[in-house]
C-alpha cells in the first residue's frame, strides 16, 4: 500500500493513473508492503532507487546508513507485535530526498498509526526533514510506552510469583510457577527487542545529526538531539527492567526448586520412618529355628508395638526440629 502526505501533514488521495510526479508538494511517501507498481511510481516521482526487503535487512552499518545521489538513506529496526508473546523487529527504511521523506516498511509498528493520526491534527510540518524528526520522536515515545508497560508487568508478576506459594497447595504452586516461566520468557523477548530497537535508533539519530541534508535546519537538529537523549535514557531504563526480569526468573526457578525439594523431603522422611519397622520385620521374617520371641505369648503384639514405636519416635523428633 502507498500513502502520500503533503508538507503540512495532510493526506493526499492517490491519482487513478498512478502518476505521482503530477502532484506538487508531496512531503511524505509511506510504502507499506508495496507492490512493484507502487515502488516504481515512487521511484519515477522522486528519481530514487528504493531499497528492497533484503537490502533493508542487511546488518552492515554501511548498508543501513549512507548517502546516495544527495539522498539520505537510513534503516532502523522497530519493535512491533508488542501485545503478543512473539515480539519482533521490523527493518524500516527512511529516505530523505531534497524536502520529502520516503519510508519503506514491511510491518506495521503502532507508532506509524499514532503518528499519522496526530499528523491530521497538527499539520504544521515544514518539510520532509521535519516529518522525519517528528516520526522518530513518535517511535521513541511508543518504545517508552512499551517499556513502561513491561515494567508494570514485571512488578505485577513479581507479586504473583511470591504469592503463589502461600495461596496454593504445593502441587498447584509448582504448576502455576511453571506457567509463569512462559510469561517471563515473553517479557524478556519484548524488552530485548526494545533494547535492540533503541540501539538501532541511536545510530540513526547520531548519523542524521551529522549530515548537512538534515542538520542544516536548526529546529530539526535540536529535535534530533532531544530524541537521542531520550533514547539513551530509555536504554538505561530497559537495562534496569532486564535486570528485574532476571531476578524474577531466578526467583521463580528458586521457588520451583524449593517446592520440588519439599516433595523430596517428604519421601526422605517417610523412608526414615519406615526404615526401623522394616528392620524389625526383616529380623522376625528370618527363617531360623531358634528365635525365642516366636514362642512368647505376646511376641507378635510386642513386635508390632516396636514397629509402631520406631516410627513415632523419629516423627516426633523431626517435628521438634521443624523438618516435618
């Protein structure tokens, strides 16, 4: 799909013949999963060869940040699918040519929807550079919102993990703790992807601020520096959240281990309780001709009593020590 906006941020209807060069003052070409015809129309209108999907996914810095034919080519990895357990990164291309912006994307990060909605309300952009700076600002704000939600989720999950053991039976507690591991893994993936995205955006903004095509406008340069400061602050916050997730994972695994040890302790205590009775029963089960107790009138009840007493004494001892 292809969306076009003028330099004030107002949406423009696509011409029926696809001849974009006939439209004046286009400030932003937004290509989302573009067809070959849409890409060709933008290339004809701007004179720029658009990067392919494979080129956008190239991880070499020289392939993500460069200048070609006086156009500034930038590629950033943006976090998306944040509401699912499989958050990912979408490689998105930003091309600043003369006074217009071209974006090429094959996913739909929510920041783009937020930005296009606010564009219709603002409509005060001065050109492509201003649109690019404001778009990056919205992307960073959206990433901050993702991290805030992740931080709250970690706090809520920490509370629930430490309440599981006190509210549930041991068998249910272990199952609930194991279920929490899936959610912890999803949170860890989300925060990790957000940190990768912030690192990518940091490189993009630093490169932008050093290029005359963008930095020649003082307002754009100042906004870029402000976005870069926000990115550094969010990167530190993401590291803090990642540390909390690591603590939460260790705590969850530790509680699962405690629950399993409790089960093993029960088996161990039961084995110790039964051991003396087993010893007594084994002695009187031996096939010897001379066992004096076999001829006692109360030998059998005494043997049973000795077995019972041998179990009660260790039980009371364990209770006193707090092992049971």
